[in-house]
C-alpha cells in the first residue's frame, strides 16, 4: 500500500473540519487496518511532516484574532510573568434530549471539541470556536438557512462528501458547530445546539505527560491521547491568523507525542520494547498492557533530542481518566504559548 493510497482512504472517511493532516491520517488508518505496526508508523510520521498535501478547505487570509482563554498572571519578584494560553475549555459536557455531549477531549489554539453520544455510541462532534476566531469555510459546501437558535443566526452546511453540519452563533460572539456524522437529523442537531451553554469548563485532561521538551517549542494541539509542538515563531504566526491554524505548507519543526490503539491481530513484536529509529525518526513502545502504542516522532528534530523526549514521557492508562493530568500541568510550563 502506497502513502498516496493511505491519503485517499483518509479522504473517504474525512475527519471534522478544523483538524489537521494528522487526523486525516488517523481516519485513513481506521479504514486500512494495518497489520504491520512499523509500516503504519512510518506512514503517519511521513504525512504528519508533509502538512503541504492538499487540504479539505480553503484558508482565509491572515487577520488579527480575537481573545483567547489564558492562565492567571502570577506576580514574580520585580516583574510580571507573561500571560500564557490555557488548555481549559470554555464549556462543559451536558445532556440534550436523548444525547450526551462529553467533556471536551481536544483543543487547539483556535477550537475545542467534544464527542456527542447516544446510548454510549459516538454519533457526532461538537466544535466551539471562541470570539474572533474564524471557521475555515468549506469549499463547495451548500448553505441552507435555519431558524435562529436562542435568537442568533444558524444555518446548515451540506458538504460535497455528503456530511452535514449545523453552525450557529454563540452568545459570546463565538461559533458552535454540530456535525461529523450522517446519522443525526437536522432536528437532532438543533436539539444538541440548543442545549449548549458556555462556562464551567474543566482543565483538559490527558493520558500523556513529558518532563522534557526542547527549548523553543510550544504546544499548539492537545487531546486525551496526543500532543503536537511547533516552534515559538510558528506559534506566533498561528496566533496572528484569523483562524489560528498553521498556514498551508510544510511544518518544518514538529514534535508529536501520541497513543495509538493497537489493532486486533496487529504484529507487535517490534514495539514490545522501547525502540527508536533515525530514518523516520521516531521512538515507540507498547504501553497499557499492550493495548496502545506510545509514539514520539519528529520532523526537523535531532534523533538524540527525540530520544530524550521519549525517555521523559509517562503514559497513563487511557481507560482510567482518574489517573490523567491536566494538559497545562503535563509538560514544562514554557510550552504554553505566550499571549501579547
């Protein structure tokens, strides 16, 4: 199977808007069901580095972005510490009709997402963009106006792939989106949207932590099972964009830490013990009783630095959220992006 085939499979099972090529690869892997763990890892790292592959949506020109959540500004002797971005969602999980919206599980500098479930089964995704952050417009999507939600603009977007989103304006000026499924009706999407309320968000939790991240790198995407770091200069560029996403093109300096479920029947001999490869480059090992692979990969990162990161990583059991840490506390403090 060629890398281009993996990408094509990923496009057929496209992830929700606002997520990046890593998500595209993950969607493709769900369909392909690799039996060779080493090959799949090589494909993931190769595509994660090649952010310049065609994207699903057109990106708007850069504009100053609006406010973001921040950590408190502590007073330091003779100076004031810089304000830093906080991976604390601005909303919490809730029930709406027969649906449950989980606590948020993923967050970037420009969006927060939470899974939508019905009877325990995942049926969709709620995405929230804070005031001043633009959603990337879907190329070729058909817009249909809908009745206002709480008196504010709402509309449906039918994608060329056949999926549909409900998009509506939030009370604080932000944007909400329900979608990433072909099982929810328009009425059900509206029910979920109507139940949304801002406030009361808890710090985003993660099963990952690392005691060492190289100087000059900043965290720009985090979730329960992954983290992505780019340079401080790239982070400032992202924060300056209206959509708070990286611009099209290759991200030349990227660090990735993630937990991937081990597929039934997968060959795991090569990952049972810690191993690093310089040609990819990546380090990986089985964790959580062999149910997950811990993968630390990089692009533009020296192999010795990657190994040092890998050796500092601790992975909690993904099945035991009570053992997780808050993202803001899981890595050295300096990785949280500074805000002007």
